[in-house]
C-alpha cells in the first residue's frame, strides 16, 4: 500500500493501519540512511591514510551476504522498500573492499577475478530471478546467510578483543547499522514476517552492538596509537 493511502486511512481514524504506516516510514528512513552508512568509514580511512584494524575478509563476506539478501527478497516478491538498503550498501561495501585492499596492499589477480565472478553471478541471478540455482540450493544459501553475516563480524570482534584496539573503525557507521537492524526487526514483523530475515536482523543487531561497545572501550587507545 502506498504511503499516501496509509496516511489518509490513519488520519481518517483507521488506527489498525498505524503499525503499517510506521513500518513504511521506517523503511524509507532506513533506505535513505543507508546511502551514508559506509561513508564515515571510507572518510576515516582516507583521512588517516591507513586501513589498520579493518578486516578485508569481513567486508568480502558482507558483500556476498548483502547480495544474497537482496536477491532473496527480490525473488520472494517483497516490496522494494523492505530491502533496498541491501543494494545500496552492497555497492558501498564494494568501494570499501577496493579501498581497504589498496591500503593493505592486497589487490591481486585473485581479488579481481573473484570480484568479477561475484558480479557475474549477481547479474545472472537477478535477470533470471532465481532459476540460475535450484530452489533447494537457493533456500539453503538464504538460510546460510545468517551465519555468513555472523562470521563477517566475528573476525573483527575477535581481533579487537585480542589487541584491545579498534584501529580506524568508524563507530558512527556501526551505530547507524545497529539502528537499522532494530528498525528492520519491526518492519519485518509488520510487513513480511519472514523468520529467516528476522533471525538475520536479530543476530546482526547483537554483533553490531558488540563492535559499538568495543569502539567505546578501546577508542581512546586507538587514537593514541594513531598520533
């Protein structure tokens, strides 16, 4: 249902649509906010001239995870407002992978070929709307996206705990991501009620929250090292 229709129904006294209206407004806010989600991290790396403390493997797993999420939602026929941020963040993550790999001097033929094959798979799957893979395989990959997102965060979390240093990690980006996770838990319950998607947002909220706590715990130490 369109935003104007929902708004008019609520204003006319149909408060049963209030949750749907709030959910739609939150979805639009999440998508709008996603355009700046990775910007603080990109700017911090560029300003410091270093990608210290940033896990390249985390970014690569995130890239694959956001692609699976976007394609799964697309194939299920869910409204674009419920998952558009996955597409936006995917391209921001691509930029981060290139930037971090460049600063860490890890750009090589393997990375280039891997990225090319990744985008070829994304394009083919989007065009065919899932027939590229058998339905059973696609369902398994979608469910596997939950631990994939978890493992994309765990290397950085473990490194932070081990070194007690968050490097040039931008806490503002993780705060935005955590807020988006919380909001998406609500919108998922209201709009799609998909247990796979819901579980993913819940786990991401916990992991992003952990990194936020680490940034506040070890942030001062990281700034002293950078000076």
